[in-house]
């Protein structure tokens, strides 16, 4: 069955996948609703999906093999994509899983640019971000793919090792690996880290 590519909505027990070079999204029945995207989702990606192919394909969770080929898996209970408007909405128990980062939220919106690369990601509701040894918690996160900037707001909290950064808004700059906090402060729980920080000043 072929579904028109400009817009579709899915909820319930479906899993959708897209691999690099695919022109179609694959829909699997009996699993969870999701979309499989290249790892470059978090650094900008090119998607050439023109429609959806649905069929009785055996559902499966993302395997180590899936992740080994530089893909990011986006999973949710409900998904609505508008290709004409270049906009996707993932709802309820949204998880983004990749080799570099894991993002969880209640809702996630993805805006695509004219060249079909991802321009912006908005995650809202109980947002949790894990990358390397860092964990971020907030109510809202906005990721600008072109600038590499992520703005976490609403009781934002970032933990890295023994350091805890808390504020209303925390901005992360990916290229510089730098955090900027407004209306908050840094708590250092480890005396060695505090001494190392003083040496850097």
C-alpha cells in the first residue's frame, strides 16, 4: 500500500524506518511507532523521502546493527509528518537514540529545511538529554542544527561528573563544547574538580 507523501499520521503499534539513501519510509506493524534516521539528525541530515510504503514486516527494536551504521532512531507512540510543510510531530514517550546522544521527551517537533536537512528540533515536556558523561533535564529544548546550539529552558539542569549546573535557561554550544547558564549557578561536588577549575582560572 502506498500512502501519499505530503502528509500522514500514525498512532499505535507501528514502527517506521528510513535509512540513508532511502526514498521511502518503511512501516512495520506490531511494534512501536518510530522513524529511523541517519545519525546526522543531530548535525543536519538530508532526507529524500517521497512517500510511505506499508506492509506486514516483522517489528523489531533498534538493534546494535542498526546503530552501527550511523543511524538515529526516533520512537514515539504517535507520529504525524507533513512533507509539504516540511514538519514532523512525534507525540507521547518520544525517544531519540543514537551513538552520540539520547533524547527523551513527551513531544518532539522537527522542522526540515528546503534541502530536506533538519533545521530545528523542539522537544517539550520532561526532556532528558544524555551525551557522553553529561545529562540534561528541562521542560523544553530547542536545537538549531545549523548553529549547533541547544537551548534548554524550564528548570534546566545539566550534570557532568561531579558538577551540576542549574538555571532557568542553559545554552549548549556543540562546536565549542561550552555551556552558558542564565539565572542559575554551578555546584561542584568533588573537591578535586573544584581545585582543577580554580587552576583553569
